[in-house]
C-alpha cells in the first residue's frame, strides 16, 4: 500500500511538472532549470493540496492561462479523490459497474460539487471587476472553474479572494467544509461523509426503515460515524468563529471564511490573516491540526471501537422537533 501511494504520487506529480515546466520555459521565458524548479514545486503543491505558490499574488497572473491552471487543477482533483479511488480507477476504469460504493460516491459527489461550485462562483462573480469581471469571457470561465476546484482544500487562487462577494465566500465555505475524498490529500469532513448524511436524511424523509444507496444498504455504524464526524466538525468551526469574533473587529463572513479555511486545511483567506492577534494565529494553527488529523483519526477510532452488546435496554421515544 505504501509503495502504491509513493508510485501514484510520483506519477501524477511528474506528469504535472513536465507540462508546467514546458509552459514556464516556452511561454514565460524562464530558463529550463528555473522552469523545472517551478514546475516541480507547483506540481507537488497541487497534488498534495498544499496551495503554496512562489509569487506574491499566488496564481492570479496566470488566471487566463489554461496551460498553467488546468494541469494544477487536475493534480488537485486527483489528490483530492483519495488513493483508494485512484487505484480502483486504474484497475477498473473500463468497468464502472464494478466500482465500489466508495468510488461511486466519491466521484459522483465530487463531480456534482465541482460543477455546482463552478456555476455559482462564475455567475456571482461574472460582473465583479475585482475578480472575474476584468477578464475576457474564456478567462472568466477558466478562472471560475479553477476557483471552484481550489476550495477542495488546495488553496491556490487565480483571482483576488478579498475582492469576492460575500455570497461567493459563503459558497466557498460550504465547499471547503465538505473537502475532498477520504484517504487522500484533501481536508474537510470528506465528500463521503457529506453524501452519507444526505442519504440518511432522504431516507428519513421518505420514512424508510433502512438507508440504501446505489443498490447497497448502509450499516448503522457507518451512519453514526458520518453523523459524529460532521457534527463535531460543525462544533469546532462554530467555536473557532466565536473566538475570532470575540478578539477581532472583523465581520462574520470574513471570520467564518478564515476559520473554515483553517479547519479544512485550505489556506485561502480574505486578507485578514496578517492582521489577526497572536491568539488568533494560535487558534488557526490548532484548527489546522484538528482538521488534518481529526476526521481521519476519529473515523478510524470509531470503526475500531465498534463492538456488539450482549443486552438491549427498553425502548422509549422522546419528542423530536
């Protein structure tokens, strides 16, 4: 498994680095040595969903260049899907019917979130001269797609996040909180957790005694794990927002974006990070550790602690709602 992770990482990063290196050398006049350094750095940063770039404006200067933005976006998506999904796609890419439930959910929900995010962000920012409005139409479409990919916890930006409308910030908050696929390089509560909660709610609304998805029945312990991870994530984010609102003069939408970005290990900001007090920086750092290790550790712990009871207590129904 470890060798598979290493091989997959090197393959995706090498392919991305080659495309970026050629583009930096032929399109921007960089020497081949400098171009190779830039290509490798940003390929690794993209696949591992780090979001670090080597320019003060991140990738804003390349907002309309598909040879820079698209390879980085593809590497981000690949890293965010998770290694189990990548391996299964490599083995069974010709036979979708044989894909596991995990792969089907991850691909379906990831595609839906990416498409919806692209439509919403592009529509909201279309006439905003501080972001997409200053770009030509093809550039707006490219930048809208690129910016919809990045909240999956990559953290690159090709437009000025501080200049976005509050509606875009809220949309990105939701995308960041959900994050990417399990057992990958992305953060957030993971798309499978989000999808399972949606399926549970749908089954409850329909009055079904069992939760079924894609002709499979979900075990009760998986439903409880998804609910626990999501609610604890919500609790951590709310606590972080309350703390920053208490110690800073910034607005709720700015603070919420900062906290969710830290919890989901995205790294995007509305521009207030440098102006936060030391306590705020410490809190954001703690949130990053919780967001990176928390869902993975908690999910594994809940799965390992599952055990059967030797007795059942009397049933009683409290009033709900």
